[in-house]
C-alpha cells in the first residue's frame, strides 16, 4: 500500500485570501485521479502554510475554515484522505480545544504545524500541551516549512532563494531548537514528521556530535545527557517529492528506514510517479521500500484511537 504523507488541499476561502496559491490547490478530484494513476491508496492532507491569516484576521480563523472544510473532504472520501488539523497558534489557550474538536468531532487523525510562527518556534512552552495530547492519543504531528517570513527573510528576499534555502533552514532551526529545549528527549514518543528530509539535519549529524563534544569539554554548552544524534534519531521525515539518492542516503544513515515516509508534495510537485520510483530504485529490500512508501505511516495511523 502506498500512502502519501505530504500532500495539500486548500478551500477557496484560503486560496482567495493568500498570495501564492491558485485554484489547482483546491481540486480534490484531480488529486484523487493522480492517486489512482500512481497507485496511491491514501494521502495525508496537511496545511502548506500561507499568508491568508493576514487578510482573514487571525490564525484562529484559518484553523476554523481549514479544519471545517477538510472535514468535508475526509467524510466524502473516508478511505482516501487523512486530515491533519491546523491549530489557532495565535490563541494558545484555545489550541487544545481546537485539536480535540478536530479529532473527536471532525474525523482528523493528525496535527499540522508550521516550523515557526512569526519567529516563534515549536520549542515554545505553549506547544507542550499539544505534544502531551499527541503522545496520549498516539497521533503524528506533520511539520511543514514556514513560508511566511522564514529564517533569513529579513536579510534576503528572493523568489528562488527563499523557497529553496530559507524554507529548508527554517525547518532545520526548528528541529535544532526542539533538540536544545530537550523536547526531543522528554517527548521522545511524540511522532514529529518534518517535511523535506528534515531540512539539512541529516547532513549535520557529524557536526552536531563533534561540535557538542568540543563545547561540552569547555563547559560552553548545556549538558544534553547524551549525544545530539541520539535525540535527532527520534524524528521522522518525509521525502516531499524529492528524487535525489543523496538525500535518501543521508536520511537513512541518521534515521534508519522506519523513520522515513514517502511524500509527493502535491500539487506543488506534479511528478508523483518519479518520486515513487526514486524509492523503488534504492538498493534496499522490498520490505524496507514498502515501509517507506506507506507501511511506516500505516503503522502510525493504525495506532490512533
């Protein structure tokens, strides 16, 4: 079974109030057809982040609109689409209530967060109740790069460099801050799934451990109680439509195959079949490839109650 861990659908009210997105992001029938053609059984719908909240007045309003409309999709296609709920991050006291509404009333089975919100990353204490609830219910948290003012945007605003570099590094910093706040240690059972291989984290594993050991020797950095990579191994990553063997190999070395999930990044990336083939081309056993293509995520979702 192939399950897409990274796909998007947006309601008209979000599309019409955001700058980047077009009507194609709201065509669920087209997505279902592509899934049939590619042999994809199910797809997780996550929020790609947008600037719609600026016109709509709040992230709370975005969460309401998105969750109510995605609920209609997953009820219309109960065997095809899995909802990941958006939370009203601008009203931290209401995040847990909205999560419970999405899970208990709207049929969602996951959470969708951005890597940061106006410079506030996911190590902020406001998110801890969400992590505890995610652990209690055993549901995954899908983390998408923040596309509105990601890290570095204040210094470099470029239509290519921002999405290629700044989005990826916003995710990288997010993971790093979760590490340094001890969240990856203290919430080791929380299933964080980071888009695009977790930024450049898989390429920094040796640097993390070597630099940490050097700085600990000088008492220049806090005691993490173990090597950074021991905690980084707790995260999950999705492939986000990528076809580069190098990225797969780096992620495999750090995380192992059970923490890698295939994702298409539809409709931002259209060549769904080739990104599936990239997994098939890896020199891994068929069992391991089946896990990456859907088995790993299926185990996550089956455990939901």
